[in-house]
C-alpha cells in the first residue's frame, strides 16, 4: 500500500493521495499546511487520489481552511470522495465548505 500524502502539483494546486484516517491525519495536516504556506493566494486542493476519508478527512479540511485564513489565502476543494461528502452532509457543513 502506498503512503498517504499531500503533494504540490503547481503553485495553485495541491493533491491528496491515499487514505485519510486518524492515524495519519496530523501528519497529513502538517504536510498540507507547509504546502499551503508556499502556495498562491488562491489554491485548489484535489482529493481525486483519496481512497478513503470519513470524519478524519473533514477534520483535515477545517484545519487547512483555518490555516489558509490565517495566511489570507483562499482554498477550494475538488473531487472529494463520496464518504467525505457524506460526512460533511450529515454534519451539516457541506454548504459552508468551499467545495467545487
């Protein structure tokens, strides 16, 4: 199994790959924060490489949003997996997340 990670595709786009769970969420959060810090003012984060996410993924989204706001940057999330979208809908936060 490949390692879960966050990678930079360009100055405006990051990609998340692998499973997001509570065992790796902190590490992935830190990876993302480092990359968001170096990203353009508007950055898109692609989740098409995520195999599984759930509530740990939702925690990650909000952590990255908070970090981006502190840096006066704007994030957009694309290609969220169905399990992550489901948790966001059940939690009632799907309407406030910047999902494209």
